[in-house]
């Protein structure tokens, strides 16, 4: 199954909008974070309580920041925190779409053509 979320990350430079795409295979989670013009690879696990523990970079024009992110999903929304060596960033998000992996990928490709 794949889910896409519209996310807002409260960074030291102010809020940043992006799209988080997650694919689930058992408790293993992979995906991407499309943020400030960069697509960052995401991987991690979903705990028994549903909490996501993700590891990913956040790439910017200035640098690439390795992060550990903990997200709680509930009723079509997500909330959580990314932690890096230099900062903590708060996340909020809303579910955009959910479905089989291929359906979400195809919809995203079609939207990017518009």
C-alpha cells in the first residue's frame, strides 16, 4: 500500500511545504520526501502502535541534513518531529491519497505533466 501526504515542516528558516510518499511492506517503510525542490529518499519501520520511525536526509541549497523522524498517523493526518544534530523540526500533514503502490505513482506522474 502507498500513501501520500501534504506536509508542512517547521524549520529554522520557517515553514516548508512538501509531499511525503510512503510505501508499506509489512513493518518496513520506504518512500520519498519532495521538499524545496529536492526528492529525498525515506526508509524506516512502522512500530506495533502504528508510529513511524523514518531515516532520511533533507537536502537544501546550502547542505544535506541527516534526520531521524518520528510520526504518528491518525485519521488521515500526521504529526511528529524530525531530529538532526543541529535542530528539531515539527511536522504536520494531511493524507492526499491512499491506494496500491502503482496507483499512487501513476497519479503523481500524471499530475506532474500538468
